[in-house]
């Protein structure tokens, strides 16, 4: 009996399935999308998914990239640093060679090492800490959002030149993102000659910030800048108003979450937040905004357009040089691109050479107006 005679029908069936699976895998280009899908920061992941999925669907409707459909791989990282490496490894194990990577800086910093070692082109639309790219000086990792050392000085300049407070307090959540942007604001304010009376960390997850609010009142501050995420800022706002501290609060894009309204209540009224400029108003983005609306997704947020741009960049690289991640990374470093966030050019570390932030004011209903 020869080999073919010895092979059972089941063996042939399994072999056919394996070949079919390999053919299916080869017909798509997988893009990992590791984002917070659980936990208190899911809204940031939802925004990034909205941007990435809308871009993927738009490109697929036009025939894909080099005749192949883009296949999103959704992965939950919980915005938890301890989930960073496992989530990045799930991107690797999925077979994806490209990723629209993590929203949170504390997750992104350790995850970058995985993408670099595995040669995966990953672009974050949300992680702003300089440590993301300063630590490893990556080749495969990029971002479509500005850094904290761009955002922090911008916020400080607005505080010093427009708000002109007498005395400032800066609080942060002791984490990579929050403490990083708070430090940038502090140093920039000091360079502007503004009196920073308090620079102090608070504990994430605490429910009572009375002690720090008492300290703010005693110091006589008239502006509080908070570096961190919305759960802590919401409590600070509410408890400050309840305890008679009626001062101007300001924060970075990580605080700009609609859940802030439920936590802070009417105390959110007048909050100032630095965010990416409103790219929905960028000339040429009308069709992109329509694609969001047609898919019943909101285009108006900090991370939707940067995420859409991340997919555009991945697609542009593949279209130009093929699916080899190293060649795509080289191409992204060497060229400029017209995207949903405007013209994009990267420096040697994969950071944007330029990014536009703006200041927004929130009302008590949670609506924001660009100032």
C-alpha cells in the first residue's frame, strides 16, 4: 500500500481545511487593535476602535490594499500596564504584522519592546508620554498624536498668557501618563514665571480627596491642573465644589471622557481641557466624517481621527512597498502623508514632527467648545 492509499479520508479533509485556512489567511492583511475594552477607561478604546474600524471598512469597500481586505483583530488591554505584554503578544500570535496600538501610555511603554523585537509596525493614536519613544528609540513604532512635551508646554502657555493665575497647584495620579504631563506643565509654568505652589500626587482609586482639597484651600491657589484620567478628576471637581473650593480646573486629553459628567455633576462646568484640534472641521475630511456617521459612530473625540490616520498610514505603506513590516517602517520614516489629521511627517523615533492641540471649555452638560 503506497502513501496515498494509507492516508484516510479524514486526513485528506484535515489537509484541505488547513490549506483553505492558509489561503484565507493569505487573502487578508491583519491589523491588531489592542485597546481598553474593559475597565474605567473603555471610552478611549471605543474612540480608537471607531476610528480604526471606520478606516478599515472604507478601504475594504474600495477594494482593500493591494487587492486584499484588511482584517481587524480586537484585543482588550484594559488600560492596565500588567496587561501590556500579554496584549501585545496576542497581536503577535494572531499573525498580524501591523497594529493600531494602545491608548494608554502606561500600557504602551512596555508593549513597544514586543513590537520592536517581533518587527510589527504599530501606531498609537493615544499614548502621549515621551517615554514611549524615548526609552527604546523604536524603528517599528509610531504615533499619530502629540507628545506630553508638546501638550504640556502648550497648556502652560495658555495658563500663563491667557488665564494669568496668581498661584497654581498641579496634581497628578502618580502614573506614567499623568505624572509625565503634569511635570511638563510644571516645568513650563516655572519657565513662564508662574508660581507653582503645590506639585503633588494622589492615589488612583481613592474615594475621598478631602485632605488634598484642604491643602489647596490653605495655599490659596486659583488654578488646579490635574494630570491623569477622568475618574480621579471627576471626584476632585465634585468634592472641591462641595467643600467650597471654587477655582479653575484644567487637565489633558486623558481626562476628556463623557463619564466625567456623571462623576463630577454640575462641578464640571467651566473645566478646561487640552485636546487634539477638531479634525472633523479639517477641509477634505467631509467624506471621512460621513463614513463615521453612516456607520453610526461618533467622529468627534480625542482619538477617532488619529486612529483613522493610523490605518491610512499602514495602508499607504503597504500599498507602496508591500507587506514586509521593515520596508513599511522605512517608508513611513522617509515620506510625508496627507491624512485625517492633516500632513504627517515622522522624526527618527516615530514621533510626529508637528501636532495641533487646542483648549476646550466644558459646560455642565458635558458639551465642549474650542476656545
